[in-house]
């Protein structure tokens, strides 16, 4: 073999060794990254629905707080189905989550899904609404829903001498039940105010609108609406608009979403008891990491609501920003 040829093959051999070493180094780096990913903690979140801006913001806040710590959040939307929510809990457990944030579709029928988590030693944090058997959850992070109803009723008492009231409810959620109860208890004993009709709407605009239309057909003299949340209040206002009564009926809701703040600003809605989805998300994550660190947590974390009305709507964001 001539000297030039030997030099050529020598260079090629060195190059091959270099390339082999580079490939092996890249493989080792990739394996290292995968091992790092395997050690990231997994969290799951299952809402009653994500067809609601409130839960979208809660999920966004939880995700931001979890990912800020280098961990992973897997979110699921059962679309208001108890069966799908249980299936989602089962799937999250199988995927290896350590904590599940749950916003139950039905606060009384969520038990079997929570039992699955308990048997798998997965921590559970209820958010936005309680569950019937609180022994199944490690902690609950909610707004003071009874207070929200009280605040709406107190505003009504200050701005009207009486009224025929229609209620838009969602009896499958404890938060809704407490809001309506707080409203009714505050008006109790005042005969000038009377509930003339009520309807279930699951807190959904598209269900609240026809429900409100039906109530208006039965009771055209309705002049007050108390809705369990702002999407339901928006549905009520859409129904009132179709019969030309939008500005003749006093509408109340709970949440303080940007769309209803604009309706309050324009004078189409009286008030909304604002709750902060960002505070709920942050508090839920804080409780989760305390649990994983073996720390004691409170059985319930209850956050105050703030009534948003025409007087403060331009200065109070309601905790959504």
C-alpha cells in the first residue's frame, strides 16, 4: 500500500472513530434527558367542563405553577359526564400522576372515582366545589360560595323594594347549591321578594337561555334573575333580549368573567360576585406540593368573593388578570 493510500485510510479511520464517539455522546445525552423527564412529577386535572372561561383560567394557572417547578400537568374535560370523569380519573392514575385536581361533575356521585384514587394512593384536591364525602379528598380549595349568594341578595335589597325572582341552578354541584342558598337565606322573611320559578341549566349559557325563555313564558312578570354563575347569567340576558326586557330585569351572577363585567358596565346586569380563578389555581398547587412534601394541610381553603357592580367595575378586575 502506497504511503498516500495509507494516509488516506488513516484519516478515514480517525474520522470514523470521531463520528462514533460523537454519536455515542449524543445518545448518552438523550438518555440523560429522558431520565430527567422520567423524574418530573405528574399531576392530573379533571374539570366538570372546559366550556367555561372560569375553568380555562384555573387550568392555565395550575399548569403555569406546575411547569414553573419543572413538572407536568395532564388536563381532562369530561364534558359534564360523570362516567367520563371517572374514566378520566382512571386514565390519569394509570399514567402515573401523584396528585389529581378534581372539579366534580356531580358532587354526590363522584365517590367511585375518588375511591379509585385512594386505592392507588394518589392525592386528591377538590377545586371550586366540595364533594359529598370529604374523607375522600386531602383538601378542598373553593370560594366562599354561600357568601357570593349573600352578596348578590344584599345588593338586591339595597336597590329594589321587591321583585318576582327566577333562579337558574345547577343542583349537581355543591358550589351552586350554596350560592343559591346564601341568596335565599338573605332574602328570607322579606315578603316583597318571592321566587316564582326556577330551572336547572348546569351553569351553561346554551342551556340557560332556553330555560329562561320557558320561565318568561310561564311568568312574564319576572323582574329579578339569580344565576348560579356568569355563563348562566349571560344565557338569561340573551333570553331577555329576545323579548325586549333586558334592561327591565335585575340580573345577578357569580364569577366576574370579563364578558359580564362589560354587561355590568353597560347597565344590562346588576352585579356578579367575583371569584378569582387564578387564586384558586395557585392555592391548589400550593396545597399539592405541601402534601407531596409530607406537610399538613387544612381540610378546606376558602377564598372570599368580591361583589362587582357599576360602582367598582372599572377598578376591580375580580382576580382574573
